[in-house]
C-alpha cells in the first residue's frame, strides 16, 4: 500500500527529544556527541514535518478517485502547506516579538501568547496548512529575535501545559482501536525494525559525509530512537483528514494512528536505554545518578 508506506515512512523520521535530553541531563554528558545531538534533535522534527508534508500530499492525490499524480498540482499543494505555514509563523512571530516587550503584566503576556497559538492554529486549519509547522516557526522566530526575553514567555506557557499534555494523550488513547492490534503485528514489527535501521545507518552516513568525529558517526543513531509527540500529532492529523477523502483513506489513517501509538510505547521504553548506551560508549557520561 503505497500511500500508507509514504505516511509511515514520513512519521518514522520524527524523533522525540524528551527522552534523550533527560538522559543527557541525568548523566551530565559532555562531548562532541552530546553537542551534535542537541543540534540534531532540534532540527529533526522540523525536517520530519517537511518530509511528511510532501509524502502526505502525494498520498492524498493517490487516494482521490480518478486523480492522476500531476506534478504541478502536487507542487502547488506542497508549496501552500510548507511555504504558507512558514510565512504565517514568521508574521505572527514578528508581531508577538514587537508587542510582548512593551507589556509589563505577565498575565497579559500569557494571554497574548495563548491567543497567538489559537490564531496560528485557526489560520492553518482554514487554509489547509500544517498547524505543527506554523506554530513551530512562530516559536523559532520569537526565541531567536529576543533570546533572553523569550525565555519568560515559554516559562509562563509551561505552567498550564501539563493538563494539555494529558488531554492530548487521552485523545490519542481514544483513537487506538485495540481490536486492530493483532492484525497489525507484522506492520508494527517491520516499522520498528526499519525505523531503527534507518536512524542508525542514516546517522552514520550523515556523520561520514560531514566528517564528524568517530564517536558521533558510530553512536549518534542510538540516541535518536525515541518517538512521541510530533509523530503522534501528525498521525492524528492524517487520520482526521484522510477519513474525509474515502473509505480507503479512513482505513489508512486508522492504521497509521494505531501503528504509531503502539510503537511509541515501545520506543519510549527502549529509546532512553539506547541513548544511554550510545553516550556511554562514546565516553561522554560524567556522572552516574544515585540509586
């Protein structure tokens, strides 16, 4: 199934930074692998979203009845989704960066940031753009224009983030159809094995081409196994959108969200262990936490 393969392949590119950064902080790692890892996991999700935008639009064209894969039509869709998302994110980020420093009340700042996030999401949904890429671009602009001041904005958002995380994963759990898990065992197993191979070999190839240190080439891939928020969010968006196209689209979306949800549980268990192994083999662990 080519559309399903394209979607799962795109989702496999995303990496969850949480598990890896926790290992880095817990073991106080230092060295070339740690430095490279921060840069990779920072850019990884943004690149995964771009890959997903291209492959997802190809899948939509393939699924539509009687539609042929016309390059101009495809480029137009991808250009709107990626280019439009980046433009909207930059514009809203610049507006917020101009307004927020002029406001003294922290509560008002928090309300403005929340309002901008909702506005960002609403524009993205109305014009069929990537909500994740738009909000990510807005955050990048805000944090880079005034790095020192922007920290307080994100700290204020974190105060109410936990309930949102809980609701997010409740919605994910509600979409998981346990009756489909036995029939998806082989797909899930192939996905896990191929994602691990892709991460490790891809990191090695990238490290070799960039002439990175030996420990980076050999062990960076082990630190990129974790999978969570972005992959799940994209899978949920795909499932909702594909369901409106056709019954085949609904089945593909349902399969994608179930595969990603089930494998995320596994990757979140083995990801931190693999990251610790890679950092330990690279000789960058400075501290062993107390038992």
